[in-house]
C-alpha cells in the first residue's frame, strides 16, 4: 500500500526515536513488531526470543506484521512502520533458507520509498530487549540495505542528524506536512 511507509535499517540507529517524532507531528505509527514480541516473551516463558529461538521469533514477527498491516488499512493517511513484514521475512529466510521473502513482499507492498537508519555507533546501546552487539546490528543492516532495493524499493539512507531534521527529511521525500 502506498500509504504504508517503512522505517528500517540498523538496530539502535534511531528508528524508534524517529517514529515517535513522526507521531508527535500527527502521523499514524506502528511500533516495531520485534520489540513488542520480546517484551511479551520476557513477561512469559520466553521461548520465541531472538537469542533463544530466532526462527520462532521471525515467524511471530511475520504474523504480527501481517496483523499490523491489516489493522492499519483502516487508518486514513500515511502510516509509518518501525520495521515490519519485509524485515521479518528477510530474517526468517536468512536464518532458515525458507523462500518466504519474495512471495510475501510481492503480495504485501509498502510505499516505494523506504527509509534506512545507518549504523551509528555513537547512539547504539544494548538493553534488556536488544541483546545483540553492534557488529551483529551492522550485519543485519547490510542485509536489509541489499534486500529492499532488490525488491524494487527506493532506499533513502537517513543522515546522522537530529531527530527533528530526520523527520523533516522523511516528510520532504514523501511530500507530507
């Protein structure tokens, strides 16, 4: 859907902060599926966590991303997604070799403009939900920065500037207020 815009890129690169800035500007947003899954799993038995069972985690992220898209279809105007279906399907395919990415990406399109946050070691921090190190985050970024263009998306790597300037840049590309 043209109104669905993906924010992807390096873990710890400022996606969630950018999403919050866009929300403050009145845009609809959808939080990262992976973060929501990790929080839920840590409150329960913790089986589908990326550091315990990464394929199970990716499958849950795919299911949640599809549900997010379905719910967002009823929302008027642009909807910004912190990661989403393509990130999850790419991860599952990378982990297991299951050929899920191409078919899911073809059936469930997003706006042609995709915004990537690059590796930014000065702001990267680990926490209870983000246990992988910066090197792993860069490897993920490299994979995603190849996946999106291969699927026909126009990738915009966001500069390492303040969050409001990043939000201005995104809105400018999309011609939003």
